[in-house]
C-alpha cells in the first residue's frame, strides 16, 4: 500500500505524456504543420506500415484533429454533413453529429472542406455554408449552434467557407467576411464582424510580433492582419489570385512572412514593417494551391502546382526563395513534419517519410496506403498517423516503435 501513491503518480505521468503529442487544431499544436513528437517509427516491413484501424467518413477533404484520446473529422453523405468522433487508438465510433448540407460539387466533387477545432471539453466546427456548431467533445451533444452567414450577411465564397475555427481567449475567430468574424466561444454571441465581402479559404493564424497580438487571414483579394479582440484591421497586403482562391496560410518567422497561392500566382517573401509588410522578393518556384508549405531548418517544403497539372514536391530556401530540389509527380498531396522528418502523402495516396534536408529528397520508407484522390495532409498524434482520401476512406497507421 505504501507504493500506491508512487504508482499512481507514474500512471498519471504516463497519461500526461501520452496526451502531449495531441493535434487539437488545424496544422497542429503551433499551427505550423509541425509536430514535436519524437520516438515514432520511420521504417517498416516490406508489406507496409501496420494498420491500427480503418473507417469511412463520407465525401470531403477535411483533416483530422486529435485530443484526449479522440480523433475528429468531417464528411458528407446523403444530403448531410457529419462530425465524426473516433477512439484514436481503436477506431471505435464514439459519436456522430449530422445536419443537412448541400453537396456543393460546383467545379469539384464537393463535400466537406473545413476541419474541426478542439478546445478543452468543446469541439467547434464550421460548415462551407456558415453552420457553426459548439459540441461536447465527449458526447457530441450540441451546446449551441447558429448560421453565421445568415446572421451577418457575409458573402459565401465560390467554394464555401474553408478555414477552421481559431480559439483566441474567450473568442472563436472565423474566416467569414472580408477580414474575419468572432463570436463568444461559450455562447456563440457575435463579438465582432468585418465587411460582408468574400473571404478567402485560409484558417485564421495567430501571431505575436513585437508584443502585438494579431490574427492573419486571407480575403478574396488580400491577406489581412486584425486585432483578435476587436477585429480592428492592422494592415493588409493586396494579393490577387485567379478565382479569388487565397487558400493557404501565411508562413511566419520572427521578421518575415511568406505568402503563396496557386493558379500560376506563386509566392513572395515579406518583412515586417510599419503598416503593411514590405515585399522582399517574389518566389515563382512555389505555387501552393491548397496546402501550406512547412518551414523546417530555414527551408520551405511544399507542393508546387495545381490539381489540373502534375504538381511537384519542392524544397526552397526560405530567406531567398531559391529552389534546392524538386520531386516531380507528387501530385496535389500534402505534408507535415516531425522530429526533423517530412511525412508526405502524395495526391494518389503514396506515403513517404524522409529527412527534411535541402540536399535532396531521400525517403527512408514509402508505401501506398490509400487510393483515389488525396488532397488532405496526414496527421501524426501519439504515434498514430491518420490519412484520408476524398471519398472518405480513412486509414490510421501505427507508427509507434515496438
């Protein structure tokens, strides 16, 4: 009995460690596509990585978030969108919340495009048509819901609203309207809104620069920075992409901001300055249509090209935009990084893991883990890697070292 407290402390410690590698929001804990997780396996037998579980979630491109042993995503089927909650280890369905929604298959096959956000015991989800839900994380019970597009009159972008909700203190910030919108996360009451013009498709990105807290997001014609508490605009830089598809998040370090979009637009590197950022150089070598590049060790790794062409995986020097290497034929896939390695899922469902190195792409392993169209970034959380395709086929791989 004297040993009981120490054993209990050990078990609690293990539990805390197990949750330390959660991925509770879009693009991970720091919203930069990078996991701090170490100790996961980057090699596997010739027959591929061990599969922990599989599931089907319906049509769409929503990514996963993982918190407190639960994994969440969205999908569309039979005239409804559904928020899914799975046991992250076993794949057991814990709950679902469905609501009527249009397929929205104009210009593509349609389905869900946004990703939920977990904040403590709540899950927040925004649909392409402005349906906003606050759900209990453990049960899926609706705490509150509303349609923010109908409430504010914000214009629905051509492909619907696409960004994930951002929790900022007591507020929930959405890329709705020309420069965002915020509601009280506890009640859903409107806190502030912007002009009812077209939003872009990026997710609000929180940054702190010289002590000033800002949120960066894309409109249809610009990237803007706003005060998260009030919505007051700090600056904007004009950014015009064909069809108003400003979909990727900015990539930010201490003094620089990198923007990049597809449809032949390319990118540019800016430095922070009084007022709007000052452009340093144009970067035509990286045209990221949908998935934001990842910054590792002073280099950007991302997909160059659109879904209508054979997009490539590339590495660029962040400071100059100089191309370091290119891997043709990757397609419109996506990647994240963890422990100095790239975890990349190609547009056709081939998974590869390689050191994040400017000298070239040298995979330590690769395997075909899905078929069909794979535009969604994989998610690593607690040794599990979640991948999905547009049809809603999900595979969870066990990358824990045995």
